[in-house]
C-alpha cells in the first residue's frame, strides 16, 4: 500500500537548524534531544531505482545525523531506516565531509521491509 508523504509546513519554514556534532554536550540547546543510534539506512532519490546506503549516528524527533559515502545530494530526499523500519522525507541542513545533518519534513511512518516503496 502506498501513502503520499505529507510535508510539514512548520518544519519546511524553520530557520536554519543547527546540528552540533556532539549530542551529549551540556551546551546542547536543541529543542529535541538526540539519542545515539547505529541504524542501517538508505537515502532514496526521486526517479532512482537504487539508493545510497548510510548510517544514522543519532536521531531525534525532528532530525538525524547521518554518515554517507556518496557525493553531492539534493536538498530533499527520503531517508529509509531499515533498523526501525520507518521512512521520512528529509531536508539536508548541513554537511561536513561524510557527515550530514537532516531535518525531517514529514512524520516518520512505518513500511514493510518487503515493499520498499
């Protein structure tokens, strides 16, 4: 069953999100705390049959820090988290070498691992 991902206008219009690299720092002033993760995931681009493997290093209610091994990415893409079996539309907000920070534009939703999309 296919469901269209609904864009959250509040997330889309948010000012540039800050994603410091350390989620345990006492100076961390995020609205949503990050939890450490080691989630096998995939970046899926519109019109592409195959995605790019990535690793989620930490995760919050509204975003994540990913390690990627690919080059340039578009501003928006679907992040498919195979460990938690959820996917969401994301916006890349920063990149430093292989690490990128993303903001979730939709609420994560579950999917059947046998029906990727």
